[in-house]
C-alpha cells in the first residue's frame, strides 16, 4: 500500500496530484494538472465554467479515470486502490444526492450500512449527525419535504457518515439563500476543526475567502495560479488608496487636484460620498508616494489613509479573463456521463 508518508512529494499533504490529464473526444478537460492539498486545510479550486473543476473532483473520487497522470488521496493511490480510497473520502456535489423518498434518518442509516458499519454503529452515527446538523426534528420526514437548506445539510451529513479524512465539496452552496449558506460554511469550518481536509470548488468569491486557506485557479484544464488569498491578490498587482479627509467637502477638490497633477500612469480617482472617502487606484509604490505627498502638500487635514489589495473577484478576472459567473452546470459530455454510470 502506497502511503503519503512514504512519498516525499506528498509528505504532509492529504491530496497529491501530478500531471493529471483527461480527454473527452477532442476536448481536453484536464491538461497536466498538479495539485497539493495540505492535511487539515481547505483548498479552494476556482475557475470559469468548463475549466475542469468537476472533472478533477470526479477523478479524485474514483468516479472516472484519468488518461494520464497520478493522484494520491489520504495515502491511497486513486487508480490502484479505489476501493480503499472510497472508505476515507466524502463527496457533496452540486445537487442533493440523497433519496428523497426516504426519511432523513433512513438515508443516513442506509449509507452507513453500505459503508459496512454495523447496525448499531450506523444507527448511532445517523443519530449523531442529524443532531449535529440540526435535523433531529425532521429525522422521520421524507427528504422530499425538506427545504433546500435542509437537504444540503442532509447531503453534508451523508458525506460524513464514514468519518472521511478528505471531503470534496463541489459547488456546495449552489442555490442556497445567504442564511443557509452561512450555516453550511459554519459546518465546513467545524469539520476542518476536527481535522478533515476539504477540496472545495466554488464560483462564489466570498465563499472562497470565508473557507479556503489556499486557492488553485484553473482555466482550460490547466492550473494557472496557486497560493494563499493575499498572495494571489498581491501577485495580480495594484492597490487602492482610500483617503478620508476630515472635512467631506474637501473630497471633490482633492479629487480634481489629483487628476490635474498628471502623475504618470495614475488612473482617475473616484469619490465615495457614502463613506466620505476618495478612492485612488495605484499600481506602484512610486504612485502611492506621489499621491500621499500631493495630499500632504495641499494642506488638507486627513482623517485616515489606507491601502486595499484587489478583491478576489478582480484577481479571478485578471487571471482568467472571465468574471466569476453563475455556478457551473454539469457540462460533462455524454461519453463521460456513460463512463460514470458504468
């Protein structure tokens, strides 16, 4: 058995991927993907629709096989040890996968038995997870009567029956209202607090910032950037200087003054009357110094001057050329769906 601890490349990582390739006819869904996910962390995988995110999750879940490359998850080789691997992973897809005709408790109990838990352990596990996900009162009701948020929580509970070491969340909050989304985020954070490693695909920038400690950005089947959120923001470059004068009436004169100075490469300033601040995009330390110097020389009393890195959405746009759009639909070609069914 190949364990991560025996492989220097994967040391300290719950997921190690090298050179993963997947074709669907002439379409290359994955084109040599490399990925490392540290144990007990959340890796956010971002990318525009059709970038290959869901294909990656399906390979790592042993639902489909790659055409080339290798992957190790929780110490098991994805291709050579799929049966052992399935016992230590959990998967929550874009849509609820529970049986809607069965009550919530029976869904969890059935999954526990499929995972070879004893009847006693399956019952205990179902009871514990229903309580943890605030579903005890609805335990005997058919899942079809659950709200969208309740179904998503039941789906998460189902993925946790086997106490997975690695959990895949593929667009886990698609279609949820903000309150329910926050509840799901809280549960994910709790899982990580108990040592679970999470691979999260999402189109929600706020979700990535809330949950992920590191990000991998994929586009056209390739990894185009990876690192911490602040690291990626800094890599894109550019900051916004937020200047707040004591007297809000100085906002417009201050903006006009900066625009008239003609600082090389400085973009137009923006007045934000609601916050009483002036927003000045700066691309270099030289521009920042010039702006601060000009404000000081003007003699305007300043309440505060702060700098802000680009938003994660701006980073996404800069790296991929696309804005983060609607949650990804299942655009898997028909031959891939047949492969999954098989």
